[in-house]
C-alpha cells in the first residue's frame, strides 16, 4: 500500500506518542519531532507506510536512547490477554464454527495496536467483534487453502494480540511458523513477547529479520524470504503487515480490523470494519 | 500561551486540512506538508501557536495559489448562523438573565472552528452550551467592568461565530468595536464576513492588521494597538485569540470553548469545557 497524504501528519503523531512513552525530556521529544518533520520531504509517496515507520522508530531509539519504549505496556497487554485466554477458549468450545470463532478472536486481538493512537478495551472489543459482520469475508477460500496446506506461515503483529493468535493457531490443525519483528518497534510482537504469549507451545517462532512495523520483503532476511516464497499458506495479521504486503505477488490472507481511514479507504471498507481478505495476484 | 509538543503534529494536520480544502492537486499538498514539516524545527516552543499558524497559512496561500480556501464554507456557516439568529434572539428574550444567555450563545458560536478539525453541529452545540456549567466563570467581574466601560473592544474569531457575537454585542448596551483578521486565514472572520454577519449594524468594524489566526500584538498594526491599550474593556473570543493574549499585561475577558487538550491543560480545565475568564496581570 502506498503512503497517503493523511499518513504524513500521522507519522508526526506516532513520533510524539513514542517519544512521550520513551522519555519525559521535552527537549529530546522536540528534537525527535524536528527530525521527523524534516524527514517528511524525503518520503516517496509510493513507499509503504511501515518503511517510514521504520525510520521514525529508529529516530526514537537514537534520540531518546530507549530501545523498547513500549516494553512495560506490551507486558501488561500480554498479561491482560493471557488472563482472558481461558474464557476465549471456552468461547471457541461453545461455538458452532470453531475455526471462524478463532479467526474472529484473532482479529479482535488486533485492537491492541499502539501505533494507531486509538483507545481500546480488550474485553469490550472482543465481545463486539464476535458479533460483528465482516466487510470482506474470503472464508471459503481460507478453509480451502487451509485444508490443502501442509504448513502455514503466520505473520504476527502486536504483542498481546499474539495471545489471541495462539487461539487461532490451535484451531488451524497444521504446523505453523509464527513470524515476529527482529527488534522491538512500537508494540509489535518480538521473539521474547511471542514466548511470553505461549506461542512456543503451538508454533515455531522465527524473526522476519526486519525492524519495520510491518512486513516489507526488501527489509527481511533471506531465511524469511525463503519461507515466505515456499509457504503453502500465509496468514498476515494487522495493518502494518497489510500495508507492506498488499501488492505482493502471491496468495496471502489478511486478518485485520481497519483502524484508520486510510486503510479503510485502501480496502474499500469503513473504518472499524473487520476483514478476512485473500489476495492472489498470480491468478 | 506557549507552543506545546502536542501542537506540532496538529500543525501538520492543519496544513493537510487547509491544503485539501484549497486544492485537489496532491503534489501541491505534499509540497505544503514537506515545507510545514521542515518548519517544525524552527518553531521556538515559547512562541504562541498562532505565530506558527500564520506561517502555515502563508505557505498554504503560496503553494496552492488559493487565498481563501475556506471562503465557501465560511459563507455557508454564516448563512446557517443567520438562519438561527431569530430563534437565538427568542432564547435571549425568554431568559432570566439576558446578558448571561447572550454570553453562552456567543461561546456556543465558538464551535464553528475549522482550525481544530472537530466535527460540529451548530444547533446541537448551542442547545448543549445553553445548559452547560462554566469551568471558569468570572461573570461578576465581567458585569462590573461592563457597567463602568464607556466602550468595548471585541476581538472576533470565526466566521459564523460572528453572528452569535452580534447577539452578545446587542446585549452589551455600549459602543462596541469589532476586530477582524486583516486577510482570510482558516475560517477566521474578516471584514467582509463581519459585514455578511450583520455586525456593521451593531458595531464599528476594524482590522487587527494581522494575518495570524489569533491576536499577536507584535503582528498587529499601530491603529489596533492604540485601541487595544486604551480600551475600557476587551472581550476576546476563541482559542486563537486566547493563545496570543493569555500572557498580555492588561485586563481581557476570554470567552471560549476549550476544544483541544492543549488549551484545556493550559486553562486547567477539561476538554469541551466553556470558559468566561478574566485576566488582569496588572493587579
């Protein structure tokens, strides 16, 4: 997905939120915003938003000296999600369609996104999304590919959401490789967060090799690219991964909630809609 | 009022909104955002936000070639307010305290602010503000000064709001000079807008001599400064004028709705609170 004009002020907002989370030193935060402001002119509008996100969070680390500003918040979100886990398993157990319910739960987890700057209440959002209609619903194709897949590559998004991913992974019934960011960026799930979420019990965990808050193939390491190209089925969670991969030349299933107007417009849906979208440009 | 860190992304948002209102040419809007992004590093945090606002809207005019992007919206807001005018006069006529009701109406008009980027519904907001408690309420001092004033300087804010100002001016019962921006900036009231609002029927209309979206004394012409210094009583409407004058060394009454978190924090109130605040630093 390209960068939209609306993304540009959003980059400044993200820098401000990350800066404030990292430090109380207003001079450093001003320096960060000065640098990000100057960076706007160098953003090619045909680049994807997480490419700029990567640069911004590098600046956050450089200027504040804090590598993982969202560390405590991530831990707290993971713990909150783990506390909900038994209840969510019951919801799956009591449902008519275990797989679809687990997909809904995995999408509900996508509200735990500190890049977007919206408030969320995990429990309330889960309850809402369990009842919500999908705006894009390629479920039939999903079940078809799932049936035929020997293994699945699952691209993680946020820490906390990762616990919800575990529930879906348990329902897929196939060997799953769960992909995490190489280093902390916003509240995106890292190797450590994936372990805290219990994902090692249900999946192999690998890094994308990239620090960007979304999967940008050019930024990923060869080991990941090989897995990406050869995977029978890919499930991609969240906005950042969609932004990076929406024009990729292979089949991918995107599971997300459209949390900003730009994504919604790109997908042709309304803000806050939930999405299970298949792309297959080879077809 | 100084510039807060939160103002910096807001400047980018304002530039985007103004750019989109002025033109559909995305290349020009990108150029505008590039320029405003670069300008962030040159903003002294002890300058007032409308000083930067002035620079931003100069860039909007330069880059888009449109001097008054909000012209049609202003006309429409004025017409909407004029259509409400007879009803609002009735509200004053039926009230126990005509002056206080007219003050509430004048503050209600302050929701018509296209700089802040919040949606508003004039009629709904008026009804709400007629019932709302004031967070700061220096009404006693206001009535005392009003009683003793021979004439009043009234600093206008937005077009449309200007019609609501007319209602308050009619209740003041003293000669009033209504101050407008020298040129169009955002949806702020200009000479032409004041005439369309019928303010020439109740007040003398003068320009501040400044193009900034708020009264910054250093930017105003001598004629205005003289009136400002010698006025018996000054009524200042809205956020921009408050931002410019909050530290001024004379008595001013600020009438506004706190429409963003930064203003609310500066005033020590909650967002959306309504304010009738007296300052008199000479005391």
